C-alpha cells in the first residue's frame, strides 16, 4: 500500500506522467509482475478519492491513481 501511495504522489507531482509511478512500482516491489492485479485494484480504490471528496487536493491524487491504475493494467514486458 505504501508503495502505491508514493507512486500516486510521483504521478501527481510530475504532471500526470505515469512512467514515474510505474518505474517506482517496478523497482520497489520485488514481485511487481506477480502482484499487478492487486496493485491495480488498490490504485482503483484510491482513484475513488477523485469523486468522493470536495477538496482539490484529493481530486488531483485520485486522478493520478486512476491514470496509474490504467497504466499498471496495460503494462507489459
């Protein structure tokens, strides 16, 4: 979970560039390829922050999580 949150932070910080988050997850999670479905599920859950809260801050992070979830789902070797 902690790695997913930091990857979302990287994507939000770098103008929605998902490559920063993907690189973080690939290097920090020893079994990234085996856990991709779980990671995508966590990121999808976090993306709901975009619609749930009224604050701008969480919308940006929620959008970054949604973009990163899509990137993880579509990631391939």
